C-alpha cells in the first residue's frame, strides 16, 4: 500500500512515519520551508502545501492508495479556514481525481457529534466544517475519521506539552498559583498511530473515538511530578482555599506592586478533552495507559536535554 501523509513533520506525523515507514510505501507532504531532518529513512518527501495547487500535484505524483490527513493550522486563527477547511476541500478533490481508495482524517474530540463543541474555538469549528466535506458528500473513496482527546508521547519537537511539564520539573514544590484546577482526558500518541493503522488495514469506515479516562488535575500533575528528575511535590490545595484565600491575597499584593499579576487567572478551570463517562476509554485498538503517556513524554524531554 502506498500512503501519503499530510502534516508529516508534526508530532503525530513523525510518530506515524516512524511506525509505518518499514511496512508501507510512504510519502510525506512537506511544506517547502520545513525541515526534513527528522523524517525516517525510506520515506519519500514531496514538497507542497494544503493551500495551493501543489497538493494536487503531490497526490498525482505519488499515486497513493490512501491519504492520512494530519495537516492543520492549530495556532494561527487567520490560517484555519484556508488550511483546515480549504485544504481539506482541495485534498478531497485531488483524492477523487487521482483514484485514492481511502482518506483517514485526524479530527479533534470537540468535533465529534456526541461531544459538545466550543462555538468560540475557531480550531474546533474549522474541524467541524472540514468533516462536512467528508461526510455530507458522496466520494469514490472510503472515509475514516479519528477523534482523539489530549495526546501525550515522545517526539514532541514542537513542545506542545512542555509547558505542563516544565514547571513541575523546575520546582521542588508545586502549589497554586503555579497550577490551575484543570481536568484532562489523556491518550498515548501510540493509540492515535495504532488507530490510524487500523483504519488503513482493516477498512474501518466512519467515526472513531480515541479517548482515555477522565482525570483530575491532581492525578495528572502528581504522576508527572513523581517521574520528573527533581521529584517535585504537588500540594493539592482545595479550590475553595485558592478562591477565598490565595486569590484575594494575590489581588492585594498586585495592587501594592508586590505581585506581578493579579489572582483572577488562578481560578481558571480548564478542560483538556474530557468526555461523558460512557465515551471514555474508547479506541479501535488496544490502548496504552495514560500513565505511560505521561511518563514517556517526560522521559523524551529528558533524553533531548530539556529537563
């Protein structure tokens, strides 16, 4: 099987290429300015982008049986419409024209029909719009869509999870306001890669959740702290104490010029991928533990000298 991978130099792309390069005939769509140094041997590199005719040329040149569509704009909101939606539309047209048999699309958990999407998230809404191009039209190819939650694992060269690990690794004790009261649903990058492989080999059409268990802030930070080189201790301070004690104190210190920031931000309670209980721990493949996802991320950061 010949597989063309978009977004090949990203976190999931590099993990996927590392896994399948010896088993499949793989081509990587790479932007002209991107480095190819980390792409495994044996992978064909094809220059192109999702936003112009070079995408069609790449599909025509490589003649893939399947396309794994990982490429997306995740930070620049101004690019999300042209890349995530427009790029998917170009890919759909190219796949239909050049005889692609299957498209595997990496979406996000907030775009799944059974999970409420955030109307204020440009990224989530761009993924929802991209999926309409896949599911609300007839195509000559099969479609598989994956919906992962919060992904951890090695080869995170873009440091997508580093901001969570760094404060723990650089402090002996972690107390508010060094952390906020977030909640998580974490999956290993191997679960995502394995699910992509499953869709390629088993012909698994349709939508597939890739979810872990819902986790508390204490579970996640405590596991990272136990595994980081400095053996940081996370003090689990009740949210009520932060709300009625730490925040007012920081507000006063901010007003008198002692604290550089007010306390308001420390009451934030972020949600990183949690789902309803009946949607947890779902994937088309056997999953790795969330603990291994965290510890292997920490190990990788340490191996490249970041911790």
